[in-house]
C-alpha cells in the first residue's frame, strides 16, 4: 500500500477506531469487538492504550495479509482504503480507488435496479452478500462473491461501509465444467438425453406460441452392432465420434444434434414451412453418414435410418413426438434401411416426390428441358399485339409439360431459383433481340423474376450483362421485369434495385396486383410502368359488383399516377367490354391468345390471321 493510502488508514485509526479494523470486525460478525476497542481506546489507562494498540496492529495485519479484497468507505460511499488483495484481484491500486466510489468496478451486466436493491438491503438490514459481476482495471469482467456490511458508532450513526470480495472465477469455471458433463455425452460431446429433452420442450413452447412447426429426426445407424462385434468397441467409438461430427456439419447452427445413447442420435429442427424441408435435411444426413470412412486401415461404409415426426401434426408433447419419430425410424428400417420415413406416410410420399422433383430440376437446364412460351398482350383499343409475357415450362421426361406451380415453389426453397431466373432472362433477351433483327415491330417482352432476386443488387448486374450480351443496351423498354406486389413490402430495398433497373431502360411491372398487401399509394414511390390486374378480379367482373368497382378504381387511380394497366385472364366478351369501357390499356388471356412458341409469336407479329383468336371481333 502506498504512503498516502497508509497515512489515510492510520489517521482513521487515530479516530475512534481504524476503518479497516472496523471493517474486519464487522465482517467477521464481532460487533462486541468494536465496542470494546472504542472503550479501550477512550480509556486513560496506559494498559488500555497498549491493548488498543495491539488490537490495532492485529487488525492491520489482517487487513494487509488476507486473501480477500477489502474496501472501506465513508458513510457516503467514498473509498477511504483498499487492501493489497483488492489490488491483486481487481488491478485497481490505492491511488486508483481512494476518493472514488465502488462503482468504478461496475461491469455493465447489472441494471440500476440491481444496485438499488443492494443499497436498500444495506440501509435496512446493515448487510448484503451475493454473487456479482465486477470489472477489473484491464476491462475484464469476472464473477465475485461480495459481503458488504454497514458500520455504526455507539450512538447508532452510520460511519462506514466495509466490503470483502473474492474472485470466484475458478468456482464458476468448475460449475460450468460440471454442467457441461451433466448435459453432454462424454464420447461425442453432443448434448445428451437430458439437454435434448429440455431443448425440445423449449422448441415446442416457441412453436406453440408462434403457430410454427418443429421437426424431430431420430437417427439410428444400420447394423452398427456388426462393427462392434467384428472390429471392437474402440472402432465403434471412432465411428460414433465421426458420425457426430458429420451430423453437426450437416445441419444449421441453430439446430440441435444430440446423442441419446448407443448408436441413436436426434436432430431438432425449427423455422421451416413444409415437411419437404425436413425431408431434404434427412436426405443430407443419410448422405453424410454413408460417406466411406477409414477404420483400422479399412474403408468402412455406415448407413442410417431416419424417422421424422412433426409438431403439432404427430404429437404435441415430448413423449408423443419421440414415440412417433421412433416408430417412423423403425418403419424406415423395414423399408430396407438407409432411408427416411415420416410418421405420417402421406407426408413421406409427398416429400419423396418433392425430392425427386428437385433432383430432376437440378438437371433440367443442362438437359435443355426448360421451355419458354410467350402469351401475347394486346392493345385493348386497336387489337395490336404490343407485348408478350415469357412463361416458363418444364418438359419433364416422364410427366410431360409442367406448369410453374409444380416446380417453382421447390426452386424457391432451394438454391435453384437463381439459376432458373438467369436462364429465363437470357432466353427472353435473346428472343427479343432475334425479333428486332427480323425487322418486326418492337414488342415488350415481360420476364417474371423471383422476389428473392429483386432484393439483391446482383439482379441489376445480371440484367445489365444479359442486355449487353444480346445487344439490347440501351434497352429502350424492350424488356420488362415483372415482380409480385409482396416484394413492395420492403420499399427501401426493392426501390433501390428497381430504380437501378429503370436506369438501364428496363420497364417495371407489378404482377397479380390486388392479391397482396400493397396499395396504389406505394406506386408513387417506385418506378413502376405497368400494373397487372390479377385474373381473380377479372373473373369477378361477371357476377360481382365489388370486383367491378375495384377494377374500375384500380384503372382510374393507376392512370392518375401515369401507370399503364394490363388485365389478365380475359375469357369472355363481357370481360373485354367492361375493361375497354373503363379505359384499360392492354389485355391478356387464353381467349385472346394462349401461351405460344416463339415461332407462333413471329407469325403473329407478321400479321398472320390465325395467330390469335380475333381480338378485333370481340369489340363492344
């Protein structure tokens, strides 16, 4: 302790009692010592003064040499003295601390109310003790056990506070190690059954609150006993450790992988929409487990059977879900092992179909199975073809020509949608360029892109590069990008991308308007050229007064904003008559022109009468 600090402390002893001795006596619960020392110090006898001096030296020795940090403050909480152990624990020496308040140790982990409770306890009971997070001078946060006592004189007046603290980092570390051992498998270091159960219950509770689903996968290694019997338990342990590592690397960071015992593992999945997502995880797990591994110089292949149960479909409790997943796992083994099964067989069949579709879709571009058809868009007044919408189809080798609703949702859930969007944009731009090269009248080619694409800058770069590759820069309105109105919910982000596209000369259309959550007022903030009225409203024109009023209002307000209106789904003369009467700019529908090949569009643009079923004959 420095000379200045020692002087402060010794001066305190020359008062009724040394502050440190007061603190030690109070902390050790010896209030009678305080009274005796005060009486002895006040007595006139030489013997009494000698005894007081001895007591002072003893108290000072304790203050200086104890392993616990000691802080002595005045009644206002200003630090008067600290001992060497306090400096050793906290890094704050006497010069740092004296004259300051104990708040110099605050870690930031406790709120104001926490410290208010400590002061309330000190002022009402005279004592507080407990665990607290403090900050060392270095900035390190550490756990401490602290015992604080208030000190009063014979008249009951508050004179000091004394705090004793111990660094309990080693104790906390040991507690964490014990907790980890209690909740984790000693071989694989995966969560054990106890931690798995607690996590699954929390997942169920969250899903119940938010109306979501939970997927539970039971994974059992096929014929694992043979490895133990033929190669020994050490080899079996090596397999279990490797399987655990592969499982952890296959799932997402937020998913739980646990070992229940033996060769049984579980995975808990959250935040998914459809069972197909869980099936995809199951397939990845099976593929990961079945990769060959070297065992005692030999290549060994291990397979796994996976049972899947879903909350709330297959059960609403831990017990119900685990039983369902276990039953599904045994059904997977009955099917020949190395596969997965849902507890509900219909979900299994749908999931297998989805996985087959995804697998085929990954090869569709390379095998040239994707097709673009073009549906004409006509000027509602003149009947002239002024644009086409590029519509994607998949020529499936077994199932024939598939519409987008059969495969686009699968592409959206995987990483395939980006590649498909790029292919569609490239094909549409190439075809637009080809029509211009033939000297045909310019028409807009509308291309649908994924909402995921619209929210990323790479759509702008992709479009710029594709237009340049097909000699369409500057674009001049030849290409139109169609987006769904749900994308408009992120106006700030989508707005940036749409403005950048517009700068390239690309037109912007809002598809299926009226089916989402946007409003016409949002259009004034975005560079929108075309609003497409969804066919649901067009169909309603025939027998629904509300639909007629909505469509008329859409057309009027869009025109007020300078936006062109295209109506989809025209099937009847009455549809066309109503739309023309209310000033709709363009129309599109099977009754006017079904989706057709590029060659048929070429014939249409050249004026072949058979290319479209007589729009001009459908006038009012």
